[in-house]
């Protein structure tokens, strides 16, 4: 599945399917796919709400790491440990 497929599922209202697919991926693969979705997060209200409710921490880690996936995974895992 690609970032475009995730965006299409969100537009069609199949957010549960998109969420389940993303959550089943390993952290590195999930971060790569979320990185593909970053340009379209603000495209629609539904998309913004979906990512805010489900993947805000992952997206935040990607932004803080300046789109470096390995650094983003490390940041995310360290933040989980602190929690």
C-alpha cells in the first residue's frame, strides 16, 4: 500500500481499514508510509483528524527528525520509554 492508497481510504471513509493496515506495519515501515502521507495531511478535515487522532506522535517524530526515518524511529521509541 502507498501513501496515495491511505489518502484514498481516508477520503472514502474507510479510516478503520487505513488505521489497521498502518498499525500492523513494523515501526520503520510505518514511518516510511506516514512520510509519504505528510504532504496531504492538511488536504481535508477528515485527513487532518485521522492523523491527529491516530498517528500524531509518529508524525511529530518524523518532523523533529527532519524526515530521517531512522532518527524518527529512535525519537518515537525514546518518547515511549519516557511515558
